């Protein structure tokens, strides 16, 4: 099957309308390109749940609060297309900035609560940009289902909240984080790591998994989180932004594990910001 590359909202809607007339279920996988196995796992999940799959490729300027980070973000559409073609994706929707944010664009979707703290505190305006572009992509595609990775856990909860609050009839599916053999979470940013940074990077996952075990066994949260931050600093991270224990549904801070919790971290290696998270379950769950 030939992968169709569409660049306008009108052409995307025309294609979806044909599928709708045939009674076919439609899934969308929003991405910013630079695709890796984590993205492809979302495509595979979408394919098991829908007849038609749209992958979107749009490097969204509104979710970058650092101009140099936006400029450095990899643009690899040709490679991305090659990776998607064997997966029988129906459409790659790759609009330009003008198509997404035309002249006079002045609307922002802002989600409170789950967007606050963690990455929201360290990247002002980031989740407004995410919420705005995801709202547009869901409405443009009219998808029944959208797949997002749990690696960006706060983003996943922001999307679930906006869909519920705005009555957007799209099911949001969270998919497991895909990891390298050394447990480093796959990320498009990993390609920018130097060999030495790549050697250090897996410490973030290793520390989270070890800390989650300690928390689940009943160890004190404050001391466990302090130890995790110290471990990351000792491992060679240039700056540890946060290591926090949060409720897995509300992202409210937790003093101890109760119900389903999530341990989340963000740390810097040079100019590269890495994030990761793992579930934490109480001992008797």
C-alpha cells in the first residue's frame, strides 16, 4: 500500500470522509517526526484498534519555550516516511506552520491542574502549546482513537483532561514506554547525545526503577527522592530538574505510596533534557 502524504486540513478531511462513508474506524498517532521504535509501537497499537491509521508529523513551535531547542529539533520526513511505509499506515499528515497557524491565529487551549508542576513548571507555556495543537489535530482528523506514549506521562494526562473537558469524542490510549536494552527510554532527543552522555543517560531509568522498588516496599518518600536526586547528580547529570512522586491520575504530590502512583524525573545532560517515569504500586496491590 502506498503511503499518502497530505499537507492540508481540507485534503485530510476529504480522505477521512471517504472512510467514514465506508463505516471504518479511524485512529491518529500525533508525532513531531524523528520517528523511532517508540512511535512505531504507537502505530502498531493503533492498527490493532482501527481500520485506518493517520500519523501526523508537525514540529509544533507553540510547545517550545526555547528557540534554540526548536531550531535543533530533528526534521527527518524522508526517513520517517520510509519507516512508516512497511507498517501500512494510510496517511501521513504533514502540514506546514502556515496551514496549522494561519494569519491571525489567536486561540490557545490551556489545561489547568495536571499541567501544573513537573515539566509545566520548568517549561512555561509548553502544555498550552501541546493542548492547542492536539485539540486541532483531533478535530482535523475526526479520529475515533488517538495513541500517546506513557513516556510523556504528564502530556498524556493533559490530553485526557482536555478531551474530557471539551467533549471531544476521541478515545485516548496510553501506550507503554519503549526502552533500549539498557532501559533508556526511547526519545528523538537521544540522537543528540554525545557518546559520553549516552553512557550516562541510562542512570535516569535505573534510578527510577530502583527508587520505585524502595517506595513500594514502604520506604520513606522524602529520603528516597533525595537519594534519587543525589544518585543522578553523582552519575554525571549536569542538572536534576525534579524527581517526584505523584498520583497517577491527578499528578498531585504524594508523601507516600497509596493507590496508583507515578515516579517522574527530568534531568539535563549538556543541552539535552531527558524525562522518564515509572509506575509505583503499593506492596499489596
